[in-house]
């Protein structure tokens, strides 16, 4: 094991690019130099730890690459994440992960032991967690033999809330995780929850309430205002936490298109049941009625409070924590309708009226929202946007972007100039 103060392996990683001397490289170099307190492992140690990255030691695979279980020289068992050459996430997220969590320690955050950046290898080394992720266990459709009784679920929800409250309110600068979801919650052998995967996280500079960014994250957990305007605040994490809370209580994932239509979207379903005063219907049947009904109802209401359409109405994480623990009375709180990213069928024009669109005037930028993207014929999109598309208007290009979440339409009006519309799903 080699410490950063002794050897800077980062120059090896970026050595080839550095010789090109462009601005991008300088930026990356600056970021690299800001990495601190990260233990550097040499590749040979990790090869030995994982028995040459053998299939038998492979425990998972994500957007970053393969994850192996291994025993380090000091006896610690580690989860060793190898950035693949084809990784969709890449070096930037590798660096973000290191920058964000190498300095912080909390019982509800995964522990980054260190990293390896030798030659072309980019590897992250974490503390190994025995019970996999919530996505693969609780929401894994019966592929796990872990029984999540009510007490275990309460502990998990409170643990995640603790971890997030720490990131949002205690760490300086504050951290927005940006990808809170069931597959990023890992469980140790006592079913303590640990938040993982900080590759998309953002540090909020002091005195700023939000940062503008590309939309990333996972559909189903994305707060609408973030999806629409790309402005990320702690309230977008709180929205995702609310969705996750509903998943943990109900034991199902936020979207399941195999269910009857009225049941497919957990958040919509929860709102309908809340309006009918029937929230308890949602509690996981696998609990066989063995749960505290008052507490379960409270948790579901907190899920709804966190997913309200207006970010400012969503409680902060420390308030959520108090609500979960029963220290703040939830029944007093008015709950407004959750923010839902509209269906393609209710495609909405934002930032420009349909009239201005029809006339091809006053339209600088316009964003449209949909959840399920099935590319319809151009003419059909136009008809949804404009009840009577003028004959002088036509979609001339659709460009996919942002992990297929966003689309930019180029609409040409004659005789006026081209206009671009952004579509997010
Ligand atoms: N610290 C860890 N301890 C034990 N297992 C882990 C650990 N980290 C990751 N894993 C396993 O590796 C799998 C892949 O993790 P990874 O974070 O790369 O991807 P993901 O979160 O599942 O997906 P995505 O990258 O698309 O978000 C996890 O689902 C889990 O099973």
C-alpha cells in the first residue's frame, strides 16, 4: 500500500493525455491535484486480493465496471470496483467519487479505503458490505433470502436519512448525492444501510443554494424541477429519498409496468390512496400484517411530503429524520400533490406558449417533459405540441442526449429561423 504523499500515481493515469497540453487536461489535472487523503493501492496487491480478478470473486457489475470481492494485505475485506474501458461513467466520476468521499466518514456511508491509478488501471476500493443492495434484496423480486421485517425497514430508512442529513447539513461544503436509489443503498451484515456511489455527487459552494448541471440520475427518482431545469438542490435528493421511502415500506419498485395500469407508478398510487385515506393498503404484503400501522402510515406520509411538487415545501433531511423518529408530528402537516414528470400524453410546453410556438415567435427555449419515450413520428410530436401545426413548421432533427433522458428537437419555421426545443423524459 502506498500513500499519496509518497507517490503520485495520478500522473501515470493522465500521463499520455497530459502531453497534449489542452485545457481539458489542465482542468482534469487540477481536479486530480485536489484529491487528498486517499490511500493508493498498487495493482499487484489488488490482483492478489481478488485472485487475479477471477470470476469466482466477481460480486456485481454496474455502469462503472465490474466489482470484485477481495482480501487486502491488511486483512480487510474489500469490494474492488474496476473502471472498465467502455465505462459510461468514466474518469470524471471516478475522480468525483474520490474527491467526495475520501475525506468523510459516517456509519451510513460506504467507506472508501482507497484507489489504484497505476498505468491504465482505475480502481476504487471500498469496505465490503455483506448484504448487497436494497435493489437486489428487498426489491429483487424474491431472489434474496433476507427477511426484511418492519424493524429492519425502519432501521434502514432512518439510516439512509442519517447519511443524507450528514451530507446535506453537516459536511462542508454540503454534498448533494444526485443518485439516491435502491441500488445505491448497500447493507452490512446487520442490515445497516450505507449510501454508495458518489460519482454524480455535487459539492455546493458556500452561499449557494443550487448548482446548475446536466441532468443525470435515474428516472423514477428524479425530481421534476431538476429534470426540467437541471437545477440541482438538496431538495432533489430529498425527492429521491421520498420515492425510496415508499419503496422500502411497500417492498416494490417505483415503476412496474407488469402491474395493472393504476398500480404501475408507486408515487401516483400512493397519492391516490392518501386522498382516499387508505395508505396502509400499500404496506408490503410480505410483512404479513406484522408492522406498526401508525408508524407505517407516518413513513408513507413522509414519503409524500418529500416528493411534493414545490421543492420548498419538502422538508429538510434533518426534519425528515425527526419525523421518522416520531419527534415531529406528521399528521399536522398539509401534504400537497407530488411532482410527477408528466406522461408523453400530457406533453407540456414550458417557457413558451403554444401560440408563440405556432407563430414561431418569442420562443428562445422551451422544454417538454415526458416519462416514457417511444419515438413517435415527427408529425405526431408536432401535433401534440401544437393543436394545428402550421404548414410552415416541421421537425428537422431530433438529437438524443443526457443518457437518453433528454432530446433536443430542432423545429424549422418558414420563413423565420430555426428554433430548438428541449425534450426531457
Ligand atoms: N461495497 C460493496 N460491498 C459489497 N458489494 C458491493 C459493494 N459495492 C458494490 N457492490 C456490488 O456490486 C454491484 C455493482 O455496483 P455498482 O455500484 O458498480 O453498480 P450499481 O449501483 O448496481 O449500478 P449503476 O452503476 O448503474 O448505478 C452492486 O449492486 C453490489 O452488488
